[in-house]
């Protein structure tokens, strides 16, 4: 039975499979396999539960490629001696790893996590020789980012459409805009004080 290695990118899969050699099957998951439920109906319950991350509703992605990919991954996982999650090492990659484990129902006893920052034979073999575990702190950070992005996007963006269609606000643009407004207000206040206290030519 081969060892199944799941990566995010289709381009990486054949390269890594060639580096690992016989006994390994490398397949892509094409990024996220789960997504937040649409809309904001779940936010009130999530808030009432103290923003407990376990109350964030996820659902498998429903596009044709995602469905086809999950079917292929489930089949491959059932026929594998072990599954190695090799998604990217950032928080998005960690979330993908957690969701793969959940959606594919991977037993922890047969599941490993590897991380690497370059696709070279040395780096890949080193990662496989020293597997680690999924990092919950990174996953929780990604969940928080997703929720904040959704709340900002769904509540602030519609306000912008009165100005111009297709404008959007998110977790980055909205706080950044507020900082700009606050700094501009502070600058204007300082400028007004300087203008008010500046001596006139007569007083000099």
C-alpha cells in the first residue's frame, strides 16, 4: 500500500512524487476543501457561544473540481498505508490540513503533517523523515481571520456600493481606512492649533 501525500498545488504534485520515489503517491487538493457557510445567519450563534471556533459552520466546497477532487482523495486515502498532509506551512495551509483530516475522516494514527519551505529533494526527504503535527494555534488564527473578513465584507461592503458598485471592504481595508481617517483628523486638529497660535506679522 502506498503512502499518500496531499499537497495544495497540482504543479507540485508530480515534482514531489518524483523526489520521493516508489511507494509514494502525491495528489493535490487544489487549495481549500471547505468554506464558511454563506451569509451571516450563523454569526449571532457564534457570538452567543463566546466566539467559540467550534461553532464556525463549514461546508465542503461545491464546485465540480472540488467534488471530483474529494472523491479521488477519499479513494486514495482508503487504499493508503499512511496519509501525509503537506499543505503550505502558513495559517491557510494549516486550515487546509485540518479540513482535510476532517472531510476525509483521516485517523490520527495513520496521519502525519510535514512542512517545508522549498521544493528540493533534500527538503522533502528531511520533512518526511521528521514529521510533525497540525498546529492548532495557526488554525485558530486562520479561523479568526476568516470570520473577521466575512463580517467586515458582508456588513461594510454594501455601504460602499452607494458610492460605487463592486467596491469591497475586508479585514485589511477597513481598519486601514479607519487609521487613515483618525490620522487625518489628528493632523487637521494639530494644523488648526498651529494656525490659531501662530503669531501674526504685526506681533513680530
